[in-house]
C-alpha cells in the first residue's frame, strides 16, 4: 500500500503553490510603486514554503540540516523586504537609499552569513536532531542568542512597515484606507506561529506553522488586490504629489511647527533666503531673514532682508492641520513682489512726472512764448533764457528717465569691480555736468564689489546730482565700512536738507495728488538700491545738510579695509 506524504509537508507545499499563483497574477503590476518589492516578498514566501515543505519530507540528518539552513534564508530577509515594499508603496523611496536602510540590509547580510556557516561555529543553533511529528521530518535544536537577535530584527522591520502603512490609513482617509489596512495586517498571521516556534511553546514546538499561515497572509493580499485596487490607487502618488506641490513650485514655501520652528522648506525657499535645508531645520522662522514678520494666520506685506538682499514679500500664512483637524503648524508662503512693487512705483512716479512736472514746465514755456509776442525787445532775452532753461530741464528729466529704464528694466550683469574706481568714474562725470560744484571722493583703493555697474552708476549719480542741485555746491562720497557681506557708502552735502514730505513718500512707496515728490532723483536712488538688493537711509539733521547711507551687497571677502 502506498503511503501518503505527511499532511504538514503537503499543506506547506500547497500554500507555496498558492503564493506562486499569486506572484504570477501580480507580475503585470511589477513596475507600479512597491510592485517589485511586493513580488520579492511573495517570492520569499514561496521559497520558505518550498524549502520547509521539502525539508519535512527528508529524514537524512545532513540533508535535513542543509534544508533547514535554506529555510532560514527567508526568515532573514522577509522582514527587510516587507519594509522596502512599505517604503516604496507609501512614497518614501528616498529612504530606500538612506544609510539606515543600508544598515538594515548589512545586518541581514551578516545574519545570512552566520546561518550558512552555522555548522562550523554553531553561533545560531546547536544540537540539531530529528524530532518527527505528524509523520513529518520536524527537527529540534537549541536556539542560541543570535536566533533571538534575528527574531527582534524581523519583528522590528515588519512593525515599521506596518506603521508606515497604518500611517497612510490615518493620513489619507478612505481613498487608500482598505488596501493599506489589509496589507498592514498581512504580517500578523505568520507572526504568531513564528513567535511560538522561536520560544518553543505549544504541544509540538518543533513544528513551525509559520509557512502555513502564509495562507491568510495571501488572502489579505488578494483582498487588497481584487477588492480595493491595491496598485490602481497608490499612496505613493499622493505623497509624491504633495511633495512636488511644495518642492517643485517656484515660490518660497516654509513649513513650521506651532512654535514657529522650521520643519521643512522647498528649494525655492532655500534659494530665496540663501540657506541650506539641513542647516535651518528646527531653527526659528526668523533665522531665515532680517525684519519683522508675525507668524499668525493670514496675509501680510513684509519688507525683509533675505539672502543678502532687501526684498518685498507678500506673505500668506495658513494653519497646517492633521487628518483629525488639529493644528500642528503653519505653511508660510513668501511671494517676492519686489519687482512688481517697483514697477508700480515707477508707473506712479512717471505718471506724476507727465501730469505735474511736464505740464507745469510746458506751461512756463507757453506763457513766456506769449510774452515774447507782446513785450519789447529788451525783455525778449530774459524770456528766451527762461524758455531755454526750462526746456533743458525737461530734456534732462527725459534723459534721467531713459537711463533709469535702461538700468532698471534690463537683466542685471554682476561683475567684480574696484569700488574706488566705480565711485571715481561717476564723480568725474558729475563734475563735468556741474562745474560750479565740488565732489570729494574718500573711498580707499582695494575694496572690491560684485555688482551691476549700470544700477550702481544710477544710484550714486542720482545722489550726487541731487546733492549738487539742492545743496550749496559741496558733496562728499565716502567709504563707511562693511556690514556682513555688504559695503556702506555715505553721500553728504551741506544743503538745506530733504523735505519731510519727500522722505515720507519714499517710505510709503506711493505718491498721490497731495503727497508726491518734486522730481525723479530720489526715486531713482530708491529703485536702484532695491534692485541691487541693498538699502538706503536718509538723515536730515535740524541744523541742515543731508547724509545718505547706501548699503550695497556683493562685497568680495578679503578686500575689506578698516
């Protein structure tokens, strides 16, 4: 009579075949996020069932121990493979390339080497002997500490994978809830019998039921695949989209906790503030910039010094909430509106120039032209001189507007220059235009600066011209040291000082019919300095005179002078 093979071996091999069928079914989804790693996990289960099923049929001690070594290989690797699947399936592919995951793989390489060479050193187990049960070639041996180390590692990797999948359940709501929950539960059925086998519990401790429990494991996999489109709706898609929404947007975005500490920021924010992400994590939001910004929900305008430049921002701060609706931090979006705000100012000022200055000056020309027709020859020369002077003022105003447009609207060309040479060249030109004035330069040689020459020329020229036009004919431009990565210059005159209403307009950044400047020069200074990323400060003491402090970024380190 032909004896039937023992049922533990048949059942174990049958579970292996069922897992092999599942592997073949999953094959078309191999290129989906987590697909290859899921195939590897199922493949490891097939290998485990196959080697253990065959081992239960072999009663030769040497061959049986060799098969036991093969059975231990999936024990070593199934946990780390499941963790790799969970990382990729939930959109955390970057962690697969991390040193931590590399350490996990290295650990399993060492563990595998110890298992394969165990007959030589007996570090993993000893006392291997057959202990048949249910007609199968079950075995018993003494578990040494490394077995328990591997047990802890297997459960740790599996638990971490389960945590990642359950986090998806909690974070992403019903869209991925059922399939992620099903996959998270798959390690549970095999875990219980493996625990019993490692600690030799139960009436038949030598029989490892773990491979048989891959059947409910497989049923949970099938539920996720067939009922909930496991690879059709992928958490990785949403996580990647969320990351792309922050990382790929061209606007600076910073994520903070409720205390205003930086938790994350995108590449655009790093470029805007001139920082590297690892350096500012956990730092206060204010460490990214100089200036005042209230970290409270809502929109606000902010004038900040960021990345070594003065910038104007529209800042939108929105509460960041978890799936339960609890406030956990803020999303802070910095929209750089420096150029937009400057264009708006320029349009307003040029509108005033056309509406006010040109109209008034042309009225002078027209009125004096009328007088020429009616007055005596003796008066004509005086009237003609007034017409000429007023016309030349209009020509000069137009020339200033042209130079401003060229400097402000073009692309900046940052080149390294000697500061003293730049200032001296501008001063020489201004002296020719104002032969009755005195321009003194007190800028030492050797200080070098990386800047746009046209903008720098526009700013310094406008300051000197304004001082000579409205002062008493003497102006001094002097080096005032360095500040961080910037150079400071002062332009001082002994004139009557800039009227308060003119400075008020510059501070507010807007002109109106009642509040406006008298010309274009101070606006050119403000626009040019802002375009350079610098700052300008006006001081008008009560006893007269004006001192303008100009701070321009781009100092070449090593060229400072005391």
